C-alpha cells in the first residue's frame, strides 16, 4: 500500500471535562438524585446488600424480632419487618436524606461507635434505585403508624396507617433506575443463598432476636430467641455440627475473645464457615482469618478452613470500621496484639483436645453415607440428621480423638520398647489392638472393639518425625551426622541460586553443605534424625520452602514449614513393606506424639470403619 491506502484517522474523542477548545467545562454541583445513585453503587451491590443495611438498622433500633421476605431472590421484592423502637413521623422524611443519622454527632464519634450503622447513606441510596416504601410506628404513635413512598428518589407525602410499634420497609424493582446493574446479578436462587448466609451469620451473634426468612412464600430460616450459643448453632446447623464445636474464652488487656471453634476434620476449602464479629459487627477480615489459620497450623491441609464462631470485643477507640464501603473490613490500632490473642487462644484450646470430653468419638471415620447435612421441615435450613447414621464427619471424628489422650506425653523414639502407659482409643488401649497387617504396603490394618482401623504409615511417621525434629530444634541447631563419603551434586542455575542464598540457614537444620564449583555443591553432614533420605531432593525442597516462607508472618511458622518438609523425607513412606515389629513400634511411638491425629500438613493419620457399616455392605443389617 501506498500513502493513499492508509485509513483516515478520526480525531480523538473529546473529554467530557473539556470544551471544544480545550478549556475546562464549568464545575457544577450534582443533583441529589444522581449523588444518591452514585452512592448506591458503593453501598448496594446486590439484594443481600440491601438486606444487610436494613437488618443492621433494625438491630440498632433494638429489635427483638426481624423478619425478611424475598421474591425472586430479592430482585423483585425485599420486605424487612422489625419490632424496634420505630421512627417518629416528623423524622421519617429526614431519614431518607443523605447523611442524616441519629448515631453520630461529631468526628470523634467515629472512634466510639456502638451501633452497626453510622453514615446515613443506606436508606437514600436504596430508595434512589428502587420503588421504596417505609412504614414506621413508635410507642407514642401506636397503634397509628406513618408511611412514605419514594419513586426514583422523590419522596412522597406522609400517610397514616394502622400499625404496631416497629418498622417495615419494602424495596421493589431493585436497580430500576440503573438497569445495567441487573446483568451482574446471578440466578434468584444464588441471590437468595447470599441472604440466607448473611442472616445465618447475624443470628449466630444476636441470640436475643427472633429471625425469619421467607423466599417466594416459603420459610427457609427460622430461629427463635435463645440464651445459649450452642442452642443457636443447633437451630441453624443441626446436632452433628453443634457437637463438633467447642467453646473458647480469653481476655487480655481489655480485649475479650469468646466463641466456638470447630474440630480440625470439620473443614472445607472456603472460609465461608468462619463467622467473625468485632463489637457485634459481622466482618470478613484477612488479618483475623490469617490468625485463625495460624491457630490451626499443622492440623489443616493447605487452603482448608475450619468452622468457627468468634466474638471479639475491643475498645471502639482501638478499631476503625470506616475503612470499607460495605463495612466488611476493619483496621485495628493494635493489630499484632489482636492476631496473637486470636491465634494463640485457638492453638492452646486445640492442644487441650476439647473433643476428648465429648460422650462420642471425634475422629476420622469412613462412611458410604452422603456427606451433606440433611434437613427436615424446612429444606433450605441445615438441621439435625433424620436418622442415627453418622455422617463422614462423625466417622472422621472417632479414631483421631483417641490419639489426643497422649498429647501431653513426651514423644518416644522409634523403637520396639513399650511405653510406660498405654494410650487408649475410646476404652481400648493401642496395645490391645489386634494388628491384622498392611494394605498396599501403605496402611496398617488393625481391629478394635467392633471397628476396623486404617493407619496411614507415612502420615503417622511424618508426625512422629516432625515432633522429634521440632523438639530437637528448640534445644538448638539440629544434631549432625557426618557422611563418610561426601555427596557431590549439580543443580540447574535457578535452583543453585536458591540453594546458595540459604546455605547459612541450613546449619540450623542439621546440614553441612558447601559450594563445589559453579552450580555444584557437596553435602558433608545431614541431620541425625533423618538417616537414609534423598539428600539432593530434600535440599531442593528445603531451599524452596525457605524462599517461599519469607512471606510468612512469624519465625516459628517458617521453621515449622521447613521441619514439616524434612519430616516428609523420613524412611517410612507409602509402599514401604514393614515387619510386624516395625508396625507395632510405629503405633507405640504414635501414642506419645502431640497432635498425632494429623500429619504436619493436615492430612488425617487414622480412619475408622465401624463394624456395623461393614455388616451393611454385606446386607447382614439394614
């Protein structure tokens, strides 16, 4: 192509803030209706955002009963009714004005908040993007109430109606004035599920409130008022979940923590079952989630989260809740103290093994039953199982609880000598188990009273080795064993650079490694507790772990990650044939090992199959 074949370029689009000659367009104050729609973009993302704001207002009004009704997931209609103190008729129109609130008076009040709402943005923002109606009655006006309609941000005339004390807000045709937002919503069932999750969380903290949720005319959640947290868990999730949660409580320097934490086996890949409240506010804060994960370190697999219901009470002056548009995150002035209190309290309670005091087993079990929680009268609400057959969580709860009897004992070495006291599974000591043999050269098969136990030999030996390495490391650098013949090896350039950068740190972990030319190294000594490992592969993994663990918060956490990697290279692995004496010695060593119910990476060490389940397989029982 010649010059004439070039496409003709169009001039660039003119900025909305510039005139044709490049001069600025005059600055104007936006109309109130447009301001509210802009604010609604931050406050209202989807129907659950509307429910959250209206429910928080109801709680601030002292409501003892909150009922929410949805149609089509809240896209068609949201109705929130409460029996709070109500709004005086002369203030109803004012409540629909932007930044009109009864909850703060000055900037100082932002750091002394005792209410969930405070900005005065929610009602006008919601009213600007929907067909909105507010009805309210106070003790002074009841049985007469007052109502007002808002259409496209325009407030109508006040009208009277018969009404008891409280407030009722109707939001219809959400995003009516900003229809582009509708394409970002999910199916009505998904939007309803978000609301159900929110009200479930709210109900876990506000026990003195009766909660009810209806969707398309069907009740999907109902919780009567309660005085006891575990009773509320029973109402929401059922008996099986309630039995896997254990109380914690601690107060340090005016910071009070209380709540329930779940058994390590009761975990999942998302953090949606972490219900965290700061001064009564339901939040999803990364600092606190990390603190919880730190408390469970070594008991959960990577990217697994437990269930927990935690209530943190902090001086309002030490927490800033005005850092996020939806108030789901907060900032603490003493974040390190908060993190330490939360993680250490959880770790301490887990090491006490609270499930040992339960009447039933709490260990890893295997079951052919479906793992989902069954429901009864209200299909959408988790509740207790209909029959007495334990779910997989209950199965997984049984055998591992037995190992917790031994948590406080000093670990023994991997030897054939019997321990001074026999640890027990339920009422049966390990020494009384009948060892059947090995399955696939990976699992030890044992028979207990009416059950079949499977022990992952590598996971068990990994936990034993980890605790021995950690105990040795706490007393100083790990002891070394000199190699009679030093081991030379080469690495790719990028791996050599990684190993070279951490050579000084390897001494603390029992290695003596020197450079031996470009990208070449020589191993002169190894940790005494790790005989016969693949040293080259182990050093590559340790170097990578040291590099990646720099991002971890604490030195102890970094050390644990490295020691767990080293313990994984112990001599007993999967597909390793063991003699009968070696199998018995492994079980005896497991008895005295702290946290012996999980490997350092969080995998279960033991699984139990009840004899009754085996009989069902063969149709001996129905």
